[in-house]
C-alpha cells in the first residue's frame, strides 16, 4: 500500500514538472534526445518517463524534435541542443520518472 502511494506521488510530481515545461521547450532549446537501454535497470525511470509523459510533451510541442534513442547497454542520458549547436547532457542513471522530469525541466530553463 505504501508503495502505491509513493508511486502515485512520484507520478504527480513528474506530471507537474512536465506541465511546467509545457510548450516552453523551444524557448531555449532546439532539440531534446533521450538515450536509454530497453532492458537495463538503470534506464527504468527513463522508460517510465517516456511511457507516461512523452505524448503530453509532444502534444504541447508538436513541431519540436524530441528524439528517443534506444541502444542495448547504453547509459541513460538526456541531451539538450541549444542554438549554435551547443549541447549539454545530463546522466539519468537509476533515476525515477520524477527525477527525469526534473532533469528535463532544468535543461529547458537553463541557458547553454
């Protein structure tokens, strides 16, 4: 029972972070890429984030490139591309969906 309550809290927090990003992706960014492994435990939170929030993000940003790159054994990572080809990456190892949403929120709101 406690596990379900904790999971619900994480989903609510991740949803709030995704809502705060909303349609602001293109404000500072040119592209977002999520690299993950299809099966590793370290990528589970990224898989959960994609399953629960990708459609919402894409609907809010239909023209913005949100790329999902799956590769066996790869370390999960968020790549943000800004103007002039500047890129920034954030390691997502062993994060839950809420932490992935917060990492996305951070790169969206920061400048390169």
